[in-house]
């Protein structure tokens, strides 16, 4: 649902620990720190994470703490050319 209906924003990738990604983002002046289990989405994560320059986040406007950076049909992980890994642009 978040991938289809969530509002998009910019985030900063803070850390990656095994199957968890940690990221921060700001909505209406409030900063959020969140994590997401990506264990079932590993095929969408590039091997070389050093190429990541920016991260897109999708969140629910009524509950901004509910957020994702990766889904089955959407990726907020961007390379240096700011295109999403699956060829979608923001």
C-alpha cells in the first residue's frame, strides 16, 4: 500500500546491517529515523552500496513514521545518476 499510495520524499541512508536498512527523513519539520527489513527484497539491492547517493522514501501522510525505501514494485534506492534501480524516475 505504501508503494502505491504513499507520499514520496527524500531520505538519507544511515546504515545497512545484514537485512535491515536504517534511514532518516523529515516531514513538516519533524525528523524521523526508521528501519526496514529487506530480507525478501535482496534481489533489488545493488551489491555495491557505495554507489548510493540518495534515497527516496514513501510514507503515509497521516502517519509519517510508517515508511519504506524499497518494495516489490518500487525502489527508492538511487545511483549517482539519480535513476531508480528498476528504471523508474521520481
